[in-house]
């Protein structure tokens, strides 16, 4: 259905739909529309080789907690490396992943060995499937996206720790890219077992996807193995400089969490009733996105018609009878953007 594998690719969208890249209302990602106001980067930062600054790791410890961690150019390179690293350090048996979620995890693990999937739409069903597989010693490694994008599913800290304990020479990988709006749900609030790997991103909540910065929290032997692959200078100097400011700015963080939580009902209200009238149903609600379930045919029609109006959405195929359509946040201060969306929604019902 979708010709765009990832959200946010405006140049690809322009090639497909014939609209200039600067004339899109991009709602295809879950990146915060209100980015952290990046400070001016000092001239010497551009000139020096980007050795890892102690101030960056101090800022990470202040924000995420006192855990052993590795900084990298976003989470993506780590997602690609983890399957081979963890299979070398632990079990070579089947890796279990959500059937719906950020598909780069599945792509990486599939290249390195057998995989099976659990239900990515329902926590209760997924828990039952994983529990049964654990009881039969069928799980080599377990990958959880918490909360899941685009399904919004969220497992409790207690449940995750129990699964980590039950794994037989395997690792629990938890991608927490979207957990910043509810930090108490993070496993980083706990002492991490040696077989747990946590991925965090500066891109989503801080709205700084362009600086490409992520952190991996794991045991020293896992971090050492990853470090051998990513080599020196894995995070550029300007990214480090900006992230130090963002991670240390507790006032901005608290204000932004409150703003996103308060605006979430308005963000949902814009879409919910018109889409329900078309036959869709709400599948996920997060402070940075919401997803609606519908037939693949309807998802294709809505994605296409929205793009014709310059609104880029993110469709996700589930199966032959269900798809999700994900809507990122709108800057509610931009009346023209809201009007564009309302005009599109009105046109849908006019056609009917």
C-alpha cells in the first residue's frame, strides 16, 4: 500500500505525489513538533574531532540515570548491530518480536537467525503468547518496543523484569524511543539485569531527530562489543553540544511533558469523529501520535487523498483485513495547518 517505508521522507513523497518538499504538512512521524531550541554551537566544536565529551555522558546520567551506556549516532546503527552481537554473546535460538512495530528490529534479527512474532496490537494477547513460549523454552531473545510505535502497547516494568529473569542465556531488548513522556514506565528506573539492553533516542521527545543521537544501556560486555563495531567519533560534535543542553534542561523537559499531555485530547479530537464516521476505530493514543485501525482499502484511500492535499500520513499494513493509519502531532499554533486538515476531512465527507 505505502511506497514510503519510513515516515518523514518528504523528498520521496514529492517524487510520488508531485508536490514540492517545502509544501507538505508532515504528520507521518512521531517526532515532537516543538523541538528543543538548540543553542548556538561554538566555532571550535565544528573544528575539533568529535571525541566523546564527558559533559555529554554526565548529562545522559542526569537524565536517564546512573547506568553504563554507549552514545551512538541514533538508535538505528545499534538496532542493526544488536542481533549479531547478542547472538554471539548469548543464545542462538529464536528471537521473538512484535508483528507490528518499528520494522528495522525485525529486519536486523531476521538476517541473523530464526524469528517468531507475538501480537503487537494487544498487550494481553502478547503476554499470553510470550508466557507460553517462555514456559516451553522457545525464546532465545525477546525484543519489546515500549511503548510500541504505532500501536501504543505498553508493558509494565514488573512484566519486563520477569521475562528477563526467565530468559535462558538470552537478552531482553527494550526500545524506549517514545517513553520520555512517561519516564516512570522506563526500565531505567530500575537496576538493570545483565541481560537487559535499553535503547533511548534524543530524536522523538526532544524533536531533534536531525542530530542523530541515541544511547544504549546494557552490561559492560555488551557495550564493549558494540563499541568495537561503531568505532571512534560515533557522535558528531554539534550533536553532542546540543544534546548536553537538552538533557540538562529540566525546566524545558517538565514544561514539554505537561504541554504534550494537555494537548493530547485536542490532537485526538481533530481526527477522531471524522474518522469514526468513515468506519475507522482508535487503535493507539500517545502524546506524540495516534493511530486508527481500518480496512487496507480505506487506509490507502485516506493516505492518497491526504497526500493530494499536502498532508503526509503514515500507513502501516497489519494483514489482509486491517491497516493502521498513524497521525503525528500538529503544531496547534499554526492555524493554516489546522485548516488544511479540516478542509481535507470535510472533503472526505462531501465526497460521500
